């Protein structure tokens, strides 16, 4: 599968090209940078604009075979000579390292000043790569931009600092279709990437997002974390428990991985709220509930029915069902629904806590779209109450 390049790589390449054109006066149609992964990136330079005291240009994001909503966007960099006020009375730190100094001056000077323009989000919640109030340009992209621009400055013996403004026209609208609003990044997209390349692995991107959300809850002081595969049951949870399920960490199909990450972050209490269609799989020890991994919903529903005293004919009818809602109707018709869901909830609880080990207590609530609450563990409501207070 074809690899792509991150928004961070695009920003660094555009910045280098703009710096080169500003200092040389020569138009540059292509630029070369090295990514942190060690791979060379040679994008075309687009939308070149020479101003009176700046150069602005763009690099088009290419995501390869990874499904990415930012594929094809233009990442712009505008480079100009920074004003004298960039001098400071101490050595400043960008992206975790000291910046260079201008020879012969007593004050340390930031050689590359990175700012955000149109379409770049701003951090509004703790736990992200950048502190609250800063532009959502992550540490590694900042390092890449600085390194590439400084290499051009050294080439032309440029001593005065340069200002680099990164922008993505339309980024504010694009961000509405991403996880940014949930993560606390408002007003635009993020400039991200740790390796500079995009591996065609959407699973990793989703797991990284889950980890970020968990870290945010931890940074905000949460002791009890609520997770949910999605927004099924949104109205039910709001109506019966006055809880907005959208505030839960969305774990999608990765229930086991989310437990692992929460445990590693030091959470001691977790509440899993989920639809029977997902959680019935957990009752069989399945921790990745994607259909391509396993789809034994009816088998597990039938097994619960047999353990609850159902006949072989009833179990066979359940096996012929196409949805869990249809199987629930058989449970109700045979008057075994309470026994079945008690059994299923017990099994789900067992496997969740087996995965968590001794370091975290996991409670759960199971519901359906049609029948509402089907089962809950002993301390599920207590955990929900604690989570609501910390929210």
C-alpha cells in the first residue's frame, strides 16, 4: 500500500520553499526535505506568491492509501523577516529544545518564529501536545519547520530571525468533520505527525485518538472514565440517566485496547456503556468487536438462552436471527430475557475485568435501541454518578 505524508511534512516543505524563495529571490517549483522517519519528501510547490517583504506558497497533502479527510488540501507557509521584538532575554525553547542564537548578541534570539493563520486550530483543553491557548501545530512538525528553515538561513547567512505562518484555507470547515472538536481543538485542523509519513493504517490513527482522549480526561482530573463504542443509546442515556453519551470516550471496536490504555494511564475505575450488538461479543471474550474480526452474536445469544433453560428449538430460532433485536424478541416471547441478560452481563463483566487485571475495576451497562436497559453490573450506576461529577 502507498504511503503518504503528514500535514507536518507539508508545512515543513512549504516553509523551506518559501524561505528559500524569500532569501534567494528565485522561484522554487519543488523542494526536498527529510522526514523524521528517514524518508525523503520532494513535493511540488504550488500557489507561489512573492510579496513586498514575504513569500507565500503551498504544498498539497497526499495521504497515499490511508483514508484521510485532509487528503488533497493545500498547506500554506508564509515566510517573512521577523520583527526585532522576537529578541528575548533568555534562551527560548521550541518543541522541547533550545533554539539557536545569533552570533555577537548578548540576548538569545528565536531564529524561527512559528505562528498560525487561517484554518489552523487552537488548543482549548489540556492533555494535548501543545498547551492550552497555543496553535495546534504539534511538537514534531514545529521541529521539522524550524530545522528546514534554519538550513536555508544558514545557506544564505541569514542572521535576522524569520517568521513562518502556517495556514490551511477552509481548515475551519474541514475540522468539523474530524475529532478535533471532541479533543478540544477549535477553529481549524491540526498540523500533526511524528514520523512525517502517513502509514496506510487507519486503525493506528483511531487508537492514537482514543489515547489522546483518555489523556485529556486524566489531565482534567477524572478518576472514573466512561467509554462507549459509539452513540447508540444516546437518547436512552440522556433520558434515563441524564448523561450525554457523547461525553464518553469513543472506543469504536477497540474495547480491549482502550482498557489497556486506560489502565496504563493509571485509571482505576471504568464504565463501559454499549449496545447489545457490540457487547454480546465481549460476553465471548472478544475484545475487538469489528465484524471482520468476529461475528458470533447469534451463537452467543443462543448460548445464553441455553444456559437459561431454553429448548434446542428456541436456540435454533435464535441462530436464524439476523439481529440482536430480533433475538431479544425471542427471549421475551420465551420469558427468559431476565435470565439471559443476567447471564450475558455476568460474562461481559468477567472478560472486561480479566482484561483489566487487578489494576482497574470495570463496570458495564448494556442496552438496546428498542428495549432500553438490558443489564448492568452492581456498581455501574455508582461509577456513572462519579463520572458525571468529574465532568
